[in-house]
């Protein structure tokens, strides 16, 4: 699968749901030491992130999404076996009550 450089919150939630079915980890990574309310986040720590299996998807966020997009190549170089993506709009655009509703229900 080809991954873009950025995902919106909706794209992140959809990918997390869909890739979980394929047993692919999608990890939301906090680069600013400010967790997002009602979201499972992991603090950026390269040593701890190495425990994830190859092919995992790392979604990095900051306050606005600009810094993580600017540093995206650095993350890709640091984690060459992972897929690195920036969260568009960062923490500022995150809607804590947004959820996916399956149309089949």
C-alpha cells in the first residue's frame, strides 16, 4: 500500500480500523509531550518505538502539523522499515468526540 505524507483525523481513524484487520499497528506519536484527550498516544522515544514490527504505521503529531510534516523525512530515515505519516492539522484540529460509524450497523 502506498501511504501519503499526511492523514486527516478521519483518515487516521479509518486506516487504524482497516489496518487492524490486517494486524498492522497504527501508532499515534506525540512529539510535543502533550497527549490528545480521548486518543491513545505514544510519546516519541526512538528506543521504545523499535519494538513495533516492521511495516507498522507511525503517525506523528505536533500542535499544528507543520513541524512534523517538515521533519517527516527525518522520521522516515530514522525508521526505514516503518511507514511515517504526519497528522494534518496536528493536535489543534483533533476532534476528541469524532468517531467512525459503520454504515452496516
